[in-house]
């Protein structure tokens, strides 16, 4: 399959640049497109009514990863303005980033930031994306991002949104410059309504790396994922295994939760408690061993996220769903609406 086969029509009305809590008053007031994979029937609802689409005994798995700012702005020795858009913070204290523009920057270049802070470029031209490896010359890179950085957003967004607008309310585990965007639809009230209906809510951790970077390959199978840290704690694994033994459904919130669970899946279709790294790339033809239903956002073309959608729902069903959502002016991407594949 070629990545261009997953292209869909996107109208200007489908792009929403304002967080839900500001635009709608509550995060769980987003529209929800519910898709029955067995029948192909699509229904229209709202996220706050998610409880009506799940069943008592279902287990909903959320990712508690918490993002920090991922963009720094500074000046080169020549006085030119540059932006450092980070992909990953490494265990060594360095970071991988895309630098815009790159023409005044090379190995050994020092970029001046605010408050007399500086970063040094250690390597350039890394990976197919031409990433740079940088280090902070005073203090940690993480602390520098927290103090001076802004969150990574698409170039079409307007407004000075903070990480508070871009983290799920339950995010506790800091370790990424991205966040599990499907979780942004949830509120404490929504989670309470699910728990009151005997839907068990559990947590995993997966720190996303580079999901905002586009495909550079023509064919879906040629892409490779970054290695990402993930954790499936013992209580979550136990809850999932009890549910599966009883024939109840496992509902993944977002691609990160889904990939963490499938990465922890055993041959016997149970989930092992595990901590490690995964580069699991789910493409059409993948046999899902754990996840039965999938709550997510409408994703950008040319990303591994829409490839996962197609793997879970089937190409025709997913493409038809995207086209219907576009036609009915659903909102896409970070601050957009949601879709539930049952």
C-alpha cells in the first residue's frame, strides 16, 4: 500500500485551532463519530455520552504520559533567528531536534536563547529527517525547555497555547515533548460516569517520539518507528487479563495506549506487566491480540497514526469515515473531534 492511497479531502472548516475547553466550555463536549466495524454503520454522538457506547465490564486504557514544551527559539552567531523543534530528549541529557532554518547552523554552532542560556549543536544530518543533536551549555535541556519553551503545534494553529491545554488532566508521567492527544477529550466527570457504569479505567505510559514527523517513504511498509519508552504496570495487566478471561472488551484510548498494549501482548493473548522500549509499527494485516475497540482522533495524512487506523478498521471503512467526517464538518487534529471504532 502506498501512503498516497490514504489521502483524504480536508476542508478549511475541518481545522480547529482553539482548545475544546475554551471553545466549548468542556473538553468532553467534542463530537464523536462511532463506527461499528462489523456492520459499517456510523453513528453521531458526543464524547460526554461515551458511556452509552461502552458496556459494563469493559476496560478503558488511558496513557498518563505528560508532555513538556518542545520548541525553543534563539539566534545564531550571525544574528539569524532559528527555531529548535524537538523530537526526543535522550537519556544522556542531549536532545534531537529539527532546526529551522539550518543554513547558519553547523557542528559546533552555539545558539543564544533568553536569559543568557545557550545550546550547542553537536551533530547534524542525523536520520532521514536531517536532525541535529544539541546540548544545553548551562543546566539541563529539560529545565531549559520547561523555562523557555513552547509546545509543539501544527503550523496552522493560532494562539499561545500552553502545555496545560495540551496535556490530559490525568497526565502524571513526564517524559515527552508530545502528548496522547486522544486523552484530551476526557474530563474527571466523564471518567466518573464510566466508572459508575462499571467500566474499569486503567493506565499505561508511553512517551511518544516523533509522531509529528511526516512519512518520507512512498510505501507504508518502508516506514520505521522510533523506539519509545513504555510501561504496562501490573495492576493494568491484571485488570486486562481478568477482562479477557471473562470475555469483556479492552478499549484503547489513542494510538499510544493501543501500541503499548499490543507491545505487551503474549502469545496467549494476555498482557504481561512490562517496562521497556517498543518500536511496534502497526500496518494493515496486523493481527490484534489485545485491543477490541479504539477511541482516537482524526489523524493527519502521511503519518503512522492513520496507517494504524486503517490496520484496525480496514482501509475502505476508515477512508469512508474520514470522508463523512470531513463532509459533516467534524474537526480534525489536536483540538478536533473523536472517533470510536467498535
